[in-house]
C-alpha cells in the first residue's frame, strides 16, 4: 500500500479491513500460524469509526492497530471453539479507539478527582510510595539528560538515533559530555549534542555505541536502505511473528484447566498461568494483553535492575508482581518453581541475556521436557532474531529509525537530507504487544491440537517491517489534509 493520491474518498475502517485481509489473512508469511477456526471467524469482524485518521503521522497507524486487534479477536474465537466448543458471534473493532491505544501509558490517573490524584504530571512523589522507583541512574531527570535520546546529524551527513537507555552516563562519557548541566530550553539542551555528533562518522559511532559500550543507538535508514542491509535481508522472511515447534513424545495435546464457570468470551484465558520476565514497554504490553484476556500473570522483577516505574500503572494492569535476584541460588530456585507451573513464559531481553543465568528459551524447554504438558516461551527483542544486529540493545525509537519509519515521517513533513523523526512514541511498542499476544494465542492452539512445546518470536522490527511493507502510508492527499488540520507542524 503506497502513498500515492487516492481517487475515492478515504475510509479508515474500510482500509483497516483491507489491511486485515491483505496484510494478515492472505499474508503467505503468516498463514501457517492462522488456524482455520480463526480464519473462518475473521469474516464476522466489523470495523467502525470515523473515515478520517486523527493522529498526524503519515503511516497508517489506525489501520495497523485495528487489523492487529481483529487478528487477536479472530484467534480468541478460534481458541474458544477449539478448547471449549463455544462459537462466538462477531467482533467490532473501533478504529478511533484502536489508533489511540498507544496513548494508554500517558493517560492513566490514580484517585481521580481527589487531592491525592496521581498521574504522569502530578504528585509523582506519591507514586514513589506505591511502586518502588528503580530509576537508579537518573534517566530523564533533567531536560539535558533527556536529550541523550534524540536524532542527530553526523559528520558524514547521515542521521543517528542516539539513546541513553537506562544509564545515560555511559553515552555521555563516550561523547565526552558532562553528566548534567543547567539548561532552560530545548535548543540549549540539544546544542552540546549537535556539536559533538557533528564530529563523528556514523559508522564509527555505530561501532562505539553498539559494540564497545553496549548502548542502544542506530543509523537512521530509509525503508529501501534497510532492506539492502545484511540484517534486513536476514529478517525479510519474517512478518509479525514466528512460532517454532518443539515436538515431544511425552507432551501430548493439552489445554490448561479453566476455573469453574469462567469459560466465556469475557475471560477466555482464565486459568492460564504466565511468568513474565520483562521490562519497559513491548514485552510487558504482551503480558498485559494476555492478562486482560483473563490469564494469571506473575511479573518477575529484580531489586537490582533499573526500571521505569511510571510505566507500571499501565503495563502491570491485571498482573501480580514479585522480585527475584537471579544472582542467588534461592532466587533461581524461586523462579524455577514459578516456571514449573507455567503454561507461558515471556522474555523481553536481548539474545543471551538470560542464558547466562540458565533461563534462556532452550534452558526452559530442557527443564520442562519431562512434564506431561508443553510450554510456550515468547521472546521479544528490538532487531529480530536473525542477522548481525540481533544482539544489539534496542528501544522503540531505535527500531523506528532502523527500519525506515522515522525516515518516512521526516520525508512526509518535507524535511531534507534524509532527516528522520520518531513517528509518535510508543506506537511500535504497543503494536508489538498485540502481535505478541497473537503469537501466544496461536502457539497455545498448536499445543492444544498437537502437543509439544513452542518458542514464539516477536520483535519491534518485525512489526515495523510489516507496517512499512504491508500497511504503508496514507495517500498523499489524505496525509496533506491530515497534516494541514494539525497546522503542518514539523516535529523534531
């Protein structure tokens, strides 16, 4: 779906339906993961909403979110038919609601209407009393430190998405900049970074950031230039997710026990036990989505790992939490005790990060290979699970810049020389969340039908590749009207 001018009045619901059919149901790279029951139900999915998009981004965010939610609904219907023998009737996807799903981490309020109302902008000290603040390294604690995460032009004319991760001091030391300074405007805050980055060659910077200092950061690619990279080629065969079968002679077809009286479409995953080892947004969004469907989710944190506690209100919705130190033998035992009872384990770390503690995907499969029911391990990362960049640290902004989403947004706003702009944080995080939910649902149906265990792969890049290749941009006249309605602002 390209961005050429449209000849017919545009309709977000109609195009969401088209994305659902062409980009998902008829996508050759996904069809092996779509059970017949889900495909059959997909005909009953209805899309409603305003015809015009509302978020001022050239990419079809509304259509991608709505299509993914339609896939989730279809898989739930297929699962209920397989597991419970229940035939659900219809699902309605509101495209206006779907395109605002990514805003949920900003819009929460605790104790609304009271003197102790807590939100992202008020009474943050009260939130610290409710949820442990693990922002050990002062990420985003000043305007200057926030600008460690931004897009800057390098000496060779390319643009680079720098990212401070959870420890911006590492990047600041690499650049030879102070850990903090007094600034009063965005212009003052970015000035030191503009000066420093203008002296770096982009390839040298990429090596220093990724290979030497193990921080997040990436050269901003166009969609075409990313496809031509070795990494782009290595992951080109993957669409939204992959599922890898691990057959076992002792693990026959099995479903989890449903609590009495809870086998309904309101809580289709009631009784399903999930161990969630993840931080920040994309992977926790997967387990959040599964919790909303009724699953029992235990999120495992560590008292020694930095985290962003202001995201927990949204991303911990419907979960239990525990804190385990994997550097102790007791901590390892406690985690194995949880996994031994789980149907699904979710991991959101780079390849190899948990293997060194003995909790990599293959470790979990080996440890549970003799139990009578299989296990599903969902692993999520930034770059995907093939190619030379898979080991790199990454975030939503990094993936957007890597695959060409940021480049396309900058071009649509008329920016020159390939200047890239992150196209609304955190869209690809939440969309990867829905993709991961769908991957788990599909794997659970495979386990129920064939038995065995499964490793499911999701990645920010997988969603963004699908967005670029199978969803695309708004037609030029639709984008021009949308952008004009928002004052033709040029975001940077």
